[in-house]
């Protein structure tokens, strides 16, 4: 009797998955754990996060302490990564910059998420004229050269890290909108959405309880990739003087300050470059890993 | 067109569902730049009536518009013309909130139980959801009722915390039935409720539906391409072809003395006489009974467009 025969495997899975945990999440975690690159990326991000949290404790010196007598010291004892042209400890600054950069990218991604996802959900679910108009506006936004758009936003709002993040959020809103809209359209065509309607669910409940959880996987991938884009964008804007301003320590700003003395003290450019490279590599590897782990799974039930 | 509605259902009780002149057309309307767009009349001016506690079987080949009718009478899709009187209200004019209330009293069981339940909700949450969205019930009250329905449909408490992927098709269809029942509806559209199940489970699910009808006096609109099954469960039968009802009458009469030529064709197309023979033959819907050459292409396009809705 097919009714009674439960596949052994899924019984075992049910037990490991726990009572309330989504099957998808548990299976995705297991798939991620089997992917060495994704595992390394997650470990790196955990370490970066710990650095960001404990930056003040880890920093051997005050990152903003100017000591003109010890300027442009080469790496060595006392100052492991040397000092910059104002005599500030580079190691301390790069650690503190980790916090600033991660928080800033969190802001930018969060803002883009909060704006792009609800719009994409509504456009994808409702369709019609509203969707057509909104989608054309988003398309128009995407055709603008990204750097120019950022310059315009900063010109309007004024320089500073926060405004640079708003500019970057504007830049990445379209990608969240498109991912949310496309995934919503495909989930909305599922039979269980029609079943929810037939059971008297309101549109809000359908969007919130049935569609949003369904589009979470592609959004997670997008968040991871966007985070790496934001890190690079922050570095670029700060390098151009449109982002963080002295004496704040960010990787982009450190890079910009380092270029002034690049002929005499080239060692100054490496710490921020390495940090940016490690971070974007970790985010994009995690994104790749997530995309693979969340890929269309074979329907075990069928 | 034969119409036995009046003679069989009687006037003692108000019908649960009365449909008059129901029409649904798919495709774009003609515009100045597209004078002859591809249009398909999925449902063309049909009349139906379902009495209290009665099962109306709706049969026909694939693409006949059966599933479209099932969705139209619950207004899951908007009709183009016609009136639908469901449980005393004209469902075509209900406002959004009134329609949502109506969904507690008239609901649907879908063909494919693997995809008709949210894969990210537990069985218990899925069953309790229709009650939750109607409001006015407490959490424990909802779950108690859901648990008692779980037992009523033949599952047990061990199933309630599972996710759909952990269960078989027959179990899932029981869950879908429990979900439909939790708001104590008077009318349920069963759209090919056992077509996705294997033969041994079909009978169990059909028996369950019949027992529940006897217990609760629910009316069914039972949509199926399986004529034997419809004969078994339906009190009356409507035969559809290409969006139109060809013949309506008591199940025994329609099957034993079909008045319409198409009904006879459909009956003749039932392969084999024994269950064993039937298992190796193509289903009726897959090979439409010898359409006249002139209607062939229209039938093909009808299948193309309507099939995804089923």
C-alpha cells in the first residue's frame, strides 16, 4: 500500500530536520557544508565579522592617533603593518575599517532590500499597468552609468559615507527588484497559491506567508553578491573622495591616502587591497555556493 | 440540448449552485492592429445546477473546459458572462471581502496534491490556515479542530508536524481534503481529486469523500475525465465538450441510455471492460473520440490553451 510506505530516507531527514525547521533550510545547509569554497567563504565572513565587532579591542593602537615623528614607518615591530603619512598605525586602521565597511555595506544592502523587494513582490504579483510602468522606470535606472548615478546622488545629498551608501543602494535596488519580481511571478503560478486563494487567504497573506518565503532563496544569493558589489563601490567612491572623509578609516579612503606616498611607501596600499579582495571573494563565493545549494531540487515526494 | 435539471433536482430545497449562461473566453480582444487574434472560447454559455448534498459529475475529454468551469463557479477566475448563484449569493458581484467569507463555505480540492500544499508549511498549519484567515478563532481551537480532522481523514497525530515532501500522494490528498473541510463548507469543487493518485489509493480517497458527504451533507461538483469513477460517485452528470454542456441527467440514465451522440462516443471510448485491461490502455482524454476532420484543429488548439488550467 503506497499510503503506508514512507521512504526511509525522508523519515530520517524529518528527524534531523527537527520539528519546526524548514526542510529547505536544513538541506541547503548540508549542501553548503559539502562545498569547500562556500565553507571557506563562510569561515572568512565569520572571522571578518568578529574583527568588525572586536576591532577596538584587537587594534594595538588608537587608529586615529597622529604621530608625525613616526610617519611612514615600514612594517616591523611596534607597527606590524607600518604607519601612514600621519604616523597612524595601519593595522589598527585596517581593523577598524573592517567594521566601518561591513556596517556600511549592511546599510546599503538593507536599504536596497527594503525598497526593491516589496516593489518587486507587488509588481510580480499584481502585474498589469503598474508593473509595466514600474519595470520601465527600473530599466531606465539600470541604463544609467553606475558611477555617474552615484556622483549625482552624492552631489545632491553631499559627501559622506552614509550618503555614499544611499547612492549605492539606489544602484543596486534594480537587481533586488528584478530578482523579487521574477521569482514572485514563478511562485505565483504555483498551484498552492491558487489553493491559498480558494481557501480565503487575502492577497497580503499570500504575499507575506506564501510567496515571500518562496522567493527567499534567490534573494539570499542576490544579497551575497550585492554585498561584494557594495564593498567595491564603497572603495571606489571613497577613493574618489565621494564617500568616507578623513579621519574616518575605510578601505577605500586608506587606499586613496596610500596613493599619495606610493613611490616611497608602497607597502601602504596592500592592507586595504587585501582586505577588499578577501571580502568580495568571500561574499561572491558564498553567493555561488548558495546558488548551487538552492538550485532546483528534485522532488523527492514525487 | 437536453435539460433534466428541473425534473431531477426538485424544488423542495434551494439549490446550492445555480449557473446560467456561464461564458469564459481566453485570448486577447481584437484591437485596431490585431483584428483576428487567437481567441478560445473555453466555456460557452453553460447551465448547471447542484442541489444540497448532491454530487454533480462533470465529464468530458481534455480541453473540454471542465476545470475552467470548476474555477469559474468559485470565481477563482473571472467569468466573461453569465450568472453564478452560490449558496444564495450572486458570486459574480461579491466584493473582495464578501468573496473571502464565501471561500469558507465553498472551496476546492485540486488535482495534484503534491503541488496544492505550500511546501514550506507543516501539515497542521496547512489544514488550520483556512480557519485562521477567516478570523475569530483562537490558536488552540484551530489546532484542535485541525487535529480532529487529521484523524477523520485517516491520518494520525504523527503526521501533523511533517512537511508535504515527507508524505505520499494519497496522504497529501487527505490533507487537502481536511484543509477544505475545516471551515465546514457546504460546497466543494473536486477537480480530478484522484487523477494524480495510483489506483489502490484512488478508492480510499473516493470512499472518504463519499463518507464525508453522507456525514455532513456537502454538495460536490465532481470534475473528472474518468467516466467509471463519475458513474460511481455522481448523482447527476453533465457531459461537456468544447466548452458546452451536451447532456445533463441522472448518472444512471446518462450512462445507460445516453441521449447525445457525443456521450455515446465518450462511453464507447472507455477502453476494455475489466480493470486489468484498462490499466494498459490510454485514458479517454489522451485520445479524443474520433473528432470530425473539420473540428480537429479547433480541438487541438483548445487542448493547448486550456490544458495548463487543469
